[in-house]
């Protein structure tokens, strides 16, 4: 069976932070349309997913949830970029020597 029409991937912050920073739970609905097990689809998705440098860990949980744990260095880099951006109104403090 062919995959349903392409949709924007959806990842949400889970209610419980210990299961990851983000969780993709769309495997259940898509797997049903494809006539396959959600966990099997999640495994296939992971073979094509490259989050190196972004995620420290990506795991399949339960019936097919994909849990994503962000890499601390990636988060720090994003914060530094936000602080330096004039669009966000933040600035880095000037170091005094």
C-alpha cells in the first residue's frame, strides 16, 4: 500500500518530560491507513530519520510513539542564536575585563 498524501510531520511536547523533549504520535493513524502495525511503521520511519547533531536519543515507545530527546549542545546553540538575534530583541551581555 502506498503512503497517504504527504503531510507536515507533527511532533509535540509530551505531558511527561521524562519520555523525551518531543513525541511523534502520528504513526497510529498512518499505519492504519497502510494496513500495517504502528510500531513497524515507526521502525521504518527511524531508518530514514537523521537527527544527528539535534537529538541525543530517538526511541520507539509503546505501540509506535517516536520519542525524541534533544542534544544539550543543540539547545545551547539555539539559545545563543536567539540571544544574538535582533528580531527577538535579545542581546548578549558585553563582557567586561
